[in-house]
C-alpha cells in the first residue's frame, strides 16, 4: 500500500471509532516529498521530534499554503525553547519549571500564545522525559494558574514492554483530576487502545510511512 493509502485507512479507522480524536502525522526522518500526498489530501496536523529537523523541512511557504498545525512531540532542551516557541503551534513535552518559565516569558514578550501538553513519566522510567506523577498537581497548577499557559492536557509514552491499557487509564484519571479536556496518547502500535481512554490526539508515523504495509 502507498503512504496515502495507509493514511486514508487509518483516518477511516479513527473515524469509525470516534469523532473526538485527531491524528497527528509524525514526520520524523521523512522529507516533504514523502509527506506531499497527505498535505494535498488536506491533513492539517503534523508532528516532529526534533526542532532543527522540523525547521529545515517546513518552510514558511509550506506552512502558510497548507495552513497546518505543527506539533513538537520530542523532548525539548531549554536552549531550543525559543526556536520551538516561534515555530510550533503545539508543544506536547512540557515537563519542568525551567521550560515553563521560558515559555511564559516568551508569551509575555511577544503576545503569541501556543498550546501545551504536560508530559508525564507515567511508567517512572529513568530513561524517559516527563514530570513525575507526584509532582504533577503542583506543576500543573503552576503552569495554568501562575504562568497562564494554555495547557490543554497530559501526554505520555507508556513502557514499551507492558500493556498500555493501565497507563492510559491512569493518565486519563490524572487528566480529569487536573481538570483538562485533551489527552495526547496513542501511537502506531496502540492508538486504538488509546482512543478507548478518550485520547484527543494520537501520534502515528511508522504505520503511515511503511509503503509495503498491508
């Protein structure tokens, strides 16, 4: 199947499961030629893992022509926060006060507002980014109430070797506890499960760009 056929199959599957979930097409390591058919089809939400790769790929002309939303879904270092702030519409990996303070200052100085998800280290994994569950309430309140950031909800990446259902369920409960409406969970291998837990954004790349998939 072609990239466009993979994309249409997934879009139709999501539509059959829910009307509340948006697909973020993850374009890590894909050039614009590979993405073009999806752009032409009218898709609006695209995700990138790295700031520099995104900037080299998405020209302002392309962004304006197709009126797309760019989502940063990879971890973010503070020294690249300003570039990310000026380039992306959504940041899915807000996970510490230093970053939050930088974004708050940038918003105050530029009057530009973007959207954020707080990344939670739901599996308490040393190698993964994300705020700890025990710190989440205070960090969430700080971002929303003190800094006035437009935090839409929570995001996580469950441990790869475990059933994601328990982690999706826990994150949904944390989302409700923190009075959020949106949830960024689900990737190529588990997006159907994520939808059952009220995901509003799923992030898929490999299942779309594998041209020989069935």
